[in-house]
């Protein structure tokens, strides 16, 4: 059972100036690219890629979030729908390897060095 989740906002616009591309939102295109590349990804059994209706980063499309138990959740925006999937899966691999969910900015793929929208701490142990 996967312990890591990559959330992908399926409602994100294609770009700041274009709502849809080929009749679909940017989030749809990003999700399809990720699901396609995930088929050959070595961490496929470790990750669930899940579409969500909205991650509320509407002015920063496309938006994704990485989360896992006992790790900081990372949320990124400003991701081009057709060019980001490989970098996102590389970032997901780095996130998986980290003990706390923090991946230093200088170690992230270039497209993910900017655009961080949130670092949400893990739930406290009760």
C-alpha cells in the first residue's frame, strides 16, 4: 500500500492566459502526463498519484502537493502542464528519500526551485 501521495489539481488552468488546451484544463494534461510516466517509474508501488478537484492555488497553475505520514507536506505551483511531469517525479523521488519531507531548494529540479506555495508540518503525534 503506497505511503506517499502526489496530489494533482485537475482544475488548474492551462496557463495564466489560457484556460484550456485541446478542450481540457492544464491540470488534466499534467495528470495524464504523470500517470503515463508513472507506468515506467521505479517508485510506482510507493506512490499514489491522486487527482483532486482544487488545491486553491488558482492564480499559480498548475499545482501539485507531495505528502506522506510524518513528513512535511510540500505544495508547488507555476508548473507548466506539458513540461513538468519528469521534474515532478524526480522531486517525488527526492521527497521519498528524505526523512522529514524537506528537500533543499538547491537540490530540487530546476522547475521546482521556485513556485513553492506551502510547507505544511506533519500532524503531531498524539
